[in-house]
C-alpha cells in the first residue's frame, strides 16, 4: 500500500471513531436512560393501578415519562399526550390537594 492509502485509511478510521464515541456537549447521550422505549395511549382502568410515576425531563431522559405499575406488577409506559391520562392525573391531584387541605384544617 502506498503512503496515500495509509493516510486515507487513518483519516477514515479517525472519523468513524469520533462519530461513534462522540458525546453531546452536556456529556449525556440523548435518551440513554429513558425508562420508556415505547408508549401506549390505550386506556388502563384505574382499578388496575398500583402506582403512577411521572418522570419529568432531565439528565436521565429528555422527555416526560408516565409509568403505571399495575396490581399484577407489570409496568406500562403511557403516552403523556393521551387525553385519558391527563384526566386521571387531574383527578388524582385534586383529590390529593383536598386531602391535604382537610389534614391542615384538622391539625
């Protein structure tokens, strides 16, 4: 091989490795630690809920994630844009604030 061939090979290898191992400016690979790879908009009846988790965007993942753990211990990722989940969350938050205000009044 000629010197030119070696130089081209080295330049190509350098480009490939920097592309493979490059990190964004903040040092976090985008969406590397998101819990939800796929989401669903399908309605899950509230009677099956064991726990609802809302994970806001942050260093772990750049999108809001809503995880529902059902009573059978299966976790389902819900599309945050699904209308039914927003209604459920509004209902839960209003019940929670009503309970907190009742506890404050009783104390």
